[in-house]
C-alpha cells in the first residue's frame, strides 16, 4: 500500500491546479483565499529558511 505524504500532494496540486483555493481564512471581517501555488511557495520558503539555520 502506497502512502502519499501531505507535502508531496500539495506540490502535485500546486502543479496541476495552481490557482484553485487551498484555504479560505477570515481576517477581521474579510476572507482571504490562499491558492495551492501560494501555499506551496510559502512552504518551500520556510523549508529553505529552516535548512539555512540547520533545523
């Protein structure tokens, strides 16, 4: 049985459907949508920064 890791799935969806909404979050009285591409980009930036600091 193959288990797909969540981060692999996000990257796949960012490639296949970059502009689809991954998360809709409320800020104050307004909603903000985050697309698969935005989430993948931010996650990759965090991983890079953590790796730079040896985490």
